């Protein structure tokens, strides 16, 4: 279990993947259907936690060429992580690549809801963590929580 804790007090429970560390940064989103590796390598996203709105990420894995390059982001948020990629160039999973690079990820998050929150407040920051800093956090953005 891990949490994505937003600067507005909302918290989203999820499943940790990638590096087992706490990381914070400004939130940014991408709506790309393909190219998740390129997104993670993009220097424009340096030190940001990226929210991937497309629901299934990691299905083609990571090839040897990309896996040797440094990831720029501070964290990665996805709806569903594919554990068994299937592509002829795949040499490792997205999870393994993030672990090697020391980048935390969290899955099981309603990323489309998160994108709506970001559109309303593009200044949101977040932390990927194993503990809730505030036990009264608004879980999942539910105002009745």
C-alpha cells in the first residue's frame, strides 16, 4: 500500500511499484496512448510527478536502448500497471526500470479524476509515500470521506 498525497489535502491509496522511496514534486499529466518511456525520459518533466491518463501502462515493457538512459521524473502515477509486457524488443518491465533508476511509482489511482483536479488547479504538488502524514486526509478526493 502506498499513497499519493496532494498539496490540497486529498490522498489516494494505491499500489507501490518502482523504487521504494518517498518522493515529492509538482504534478503534471500526459494524455498519450503510447510513448510512456519517452515521457519518463523527457527533460521537460524533470523533478515532476507524472500522471498518465491512459489506463494501461507498461504493456510493451522497456527496450535495452531506453533502459540505459536516465529517467527525468520524480515519480509516476498510473491507473493500471502491466506486469507482463509483450514486445519483441522488451528487455525489462517498467517496474524493474523504475527500481533501477530510483523512481517511485503508484498504480491503482483514478488518473482521469486526478487530471480533472489538475486542470482545475495546475499548481498542485504531490508526494508518493507509504504513510499518510495526516490521518484525516480526504481519501480519494471524496468530499464526504
